[in-house]
C-alpha cells in the first residue's frame, strides 16, 4: 500500500516535471538597432544571460551583413548558440493601415529587397543550412483570402520538404491574423491540417495567439508535438500593448507546464519594437529564470 503510494507520487511528479531550457532571444527585438553594431549588441545580449539566438531580417542584408558561417562564429564566440532563422513567405508588403517605423533619424525606415520563400525558397534554405542551424522559420505569409491561404500552404509544404533534405526542421510563425476567419474558415487551422505534420511544425507566438482569441494550451492538446518552438512575450489587459515577459496578463506557468504536450524544444523571448530593448530583455530574463524558472 505504502509502496504503491510512493510509486504513484513519483509518477505524478514525473508527469508534472518541467525541465529547464536555455533562454533564447529573437533578434527582431533589436530591429533598427542591431545593424548599427552587430557584435556589440550581441555581446550585451550575451552578458544578460541569453544562450540561444533566433535571427531575423537585417537592413544590411544576409545575416546582419555577414555570411551564415561568419554570423554563426560571432554568436558562438560569445558563448551562445544560433538555433533558428526567420524568413518571409511571400514578397513583403505592409498590412493595410500600417506604416514603417521611424529610424534613429526620425524618418521611416527603408527596407532593402527581401528574399522570400515563394520566389527564392532554395536560396534561403541553402543559406540557412550553410549556417548549420536546426530550424528555418517562415515569419509570416499572406492568409487574408482563401486563395492566399492555398498559396501559403503550397509554399510551406515545398519548403518543408526542402528543409528536411537540408537537415533542418521547418516551422511557421503566427501572428493574430491567422486566427481571423476567412469566409468561415480559420487560416491557422488550415495551415495545421493541410501541411505535412512532420515537415511543417509550428513556432507558436504565445502572445499573438492569445490576442487572436486562442488558448495556447488547447492548441497543444489538439495538435500534440506540433510546436517545437515558442515566442514568449506578454500583453496588457487590452491585448493591444506588448510587454516584457511576466509584466502583463498571460499565465506563463500554465503554458510552460504543458511544454511536453506541445513538444517544445526551444523558446525565444521577443518584444516587437520596444521603447528600450535592453531594459525589456533584462526584465524578461529575470522573470523567466528567477520566478518562472523556465
């Protein structure tokens, strides 16, 4: 009887076990800043304690003005690991009603031409593979019409196959738009069900999913093992303002307790266009390591 109780207790503990992960950072948090001093910015990020990097688009082109292996060497020399890279699914265009953010000179930022998976898939896959990263992620792709969704699904499936051949896992990163119904159908559901579940995994942005009216835990339960990557940021009560992790309304403990169901392997802190990027990432890091103990 007592032995059974002990074994049952151990089983419960194992089921509730939440292992710790190195804390990662999505470098879009420093968009408009990092290109002015790539090595200096990365050095300061490493000093905070971040161990894993996910790169994004650079105004310098390429990988912050470097070749893939050069960028990897810089990251590694600082004691960090480059895990993932973001690309876009189709030619870039601002959403309706949006304007480019201002740069340091107060003028709207000018973005050089961006390669995209629809038109430059193999080139983007080859570049990421050259850097030796584990994950290639589609940061966004049009889902505003059923025709756009169909085209995005085709692009994701093609890229998933190519990434697999190159030794990488391909993922799709969401915003809230994928949860807005299009003629009675939810784009995110179509992306999940019409792409190959092995070749196309998901990087779930917890905050954007929440803003889109979704419960991340329920998504994990509905599609277990499909979410190896997460983006972690917080939201205010109105879900309109992005905040450092732990300073808003998202229940991260509840979500991180289901990391095994999700299949989460890595998570990356992100704060879109923060007023002070370093203050934000320090706050997020302190919460994740000291309070949440993620």
